[in-house]
């Protein structure tokens, strides 16, 4: 059977039978792929300590006959990201990002820019280059930008009024329509989330910022909190699926307040 090699991040793993693992990977040049690691739960030589969540690996996999999933033959660590798995808060955020990518991606779909974003975010989380909360804002808004369904933050989704022209300290958010609404376009019977202008400017800046400038930003706690609440509603809505990791992340964050 032909083999292929790839650099890949472990998104998910589930037990299969008594000895095997099914591994979902996001590779830099082959997109998302699923492979079976035979004997991984018992082998001390081939996969011991390698197939951990969020780790970046070099893999060698063998194509299977027919429509069966590939067989993982070898895996070696590039970045283990042990600091993520040693802290429950970091694990919760990394799990959320991994689930977003897993839900969005189709098998074999190449998205090298998204791969780069996820790898950067995991590395920055592991090394404490940004707080997990600010990094999650950056990851989510950049993810949506790359995937083409980012929120409209610079003008009203109804009348296209420039947000810089408004005098209101708050703006309504219509998640279904994909962005913010000015007071003139807000239906009287419409109950919705709102964002302060400071938060909107924070999100605008994070959408335009590169990774170096994003790490230097020092938003207010209010902007971080509002930004997370908004994005964690917006992303699952437009993915069309609830994210199990998000419920745990929110529960954990509420417990630590």
C-alpha cells in the first residue's frame, strides 16, 4: 500500500476496541485526515507518549484498501505543548479551538493558513505569549476571517452606516444577520446582545492585526469579556452545530470568576 508523510496536529482521539486509537489530525498539506493507530494503547515503542491532544507530529501513514481509513505507521513529536495539557484552563481553550477546526474542516480539504493559525495559537498558549482569553478572541476572529463568515464590525449590517459616525456608546448585535446594527435599523421588538464601542474597536483591531501586534494589545477586562461572549455565540451559530468543549470552557471560566 502507498504511504504518505505529513506534519499534523492532533485534534481528537477516541478508543477503538481493546488496543487501537482513531486519531483525527489536521495536516499542513493534506488538510484534515483520520487514521487508525493499531495497538497504540498497548505499544510502548511505536506511539508511547506521542499521540497526545494538540501535539504537532511528523506522521507516516499507509493508505488502506478500498474506503477504509489510513493506518498510522509512525509518529514523531515536533511540538508536544506539554504546558497546555498541564493546566486545565489552557486545555479547555485548546480543546475549543480544536473542535472548531474539526467541525469546520472536511477531510482532505487543504487550508494551510488555518493550519498556521492553529499552530501559532497553540504555541502562544503553551508559552504564555498572550493570555488565553485574548488569544481565544484572536483565534476566533481570525478563523472566521479565513473561512469567509466573519462578523460585520465596521458598518451597520442594515444600512451600512460607518460605525465611526455613530455617537452611541453601545451597538446591538444580530448574530443571525452577521454583525452589528445601528439604532435606526434595530427592530423595536428585537431583543439581542449588545457591545460597547470599546469592545467593537477591540474586535476590529484584532481582525486587522498581525500576530506580533495582537500580542502587544492590552484591552480592558470588559472588552475581553464582551468579546468572548459575542464570539462564542457567533462561531457556533455560523458553524451550525453546538460545540461540546465550549460548555465546559464556560463552566470553568465561571467557576474561576
